[in-house]
C-alpha cells in the first residue's frame, strides 16, 4: 500500500507540474506547446507501466497494459494532429484519449476498490471520460488552447493527491490499531 500511495503522490506532482507549464507557456512557441501536449499522454503511458510492474506486471494488469498502449499511440497521434491541424487536431486527439483513459482508470479503480482510496480514482475516471466527450465536441468548433486543457490535468492531479492522502490515513489507522 505504501508503494501505491507514493506512486499516487508522484502522479499528483507530475500533473501539477504539467498544469503549471501549460499555463506558463500557453502563449509560447508552438513547438513547446506541442511538446507539452505530447508529454502528457506519454507520461501517462510510463506511469501505467510503472504502476502495473509494481502490481504484478503488465500481464496481470490488462487494463493498465491497454491504457499504456493507448497513451503511447495517443502521444504519437497528438504530435501529428498538432503539427497538421493545430489546436483543433490536438484537442480532438486529447478528447478521444481522455475518454478512453478515463474508462480504463474507472475499470482499474473498480478492480482495486478493496485497497481503499479508489473512490477518487473511479470518480476521476468517470470525469475524464465525460471531459473527453466535451473536448471532442469542442474540437469541431473553436478549439481551446492548452490553458483550457490544463484544468483537466489539475483535476487528475487532485484526485491522485486525494487518493494518496486517503491511503496515508488508512496506513496510519492500521498501524495504530496494531
């Protein structure tokens, strides 16, 4: 449980760092904005692999394995879409990825609910899926810039932080009960 808690803290820190960079460089050079858009799903792929390896490996965690694969493909597609179609292309890819990643996160949270602290992951997964649909719809109009996508990542970071704190409290209760 300690490993999962620490991993959730790491996920929160990375999400908040990305949000900060997204706001700082929202009006920055396009290659930097494109790199940030690619890095977000690329980090998610790495994070899913790390989490799966700490939880019995990719073979024992098909949801995370598939999520990592989808996130790698998304990172590549994000770069291409941003290069060819700017924000509209990037937001469409981001939305499709948020929808799929949210559904996978929801499934993983449901599977881990006995560990505790997973209610936040399940809520986050559901919210991600809904945000994905919203981003897809927006991509066909005036597509938002990276600063408008940052709150999505901020909520993800908040949910990881809340899960880490919940597991911390659970560990303290377990330790004091013994």
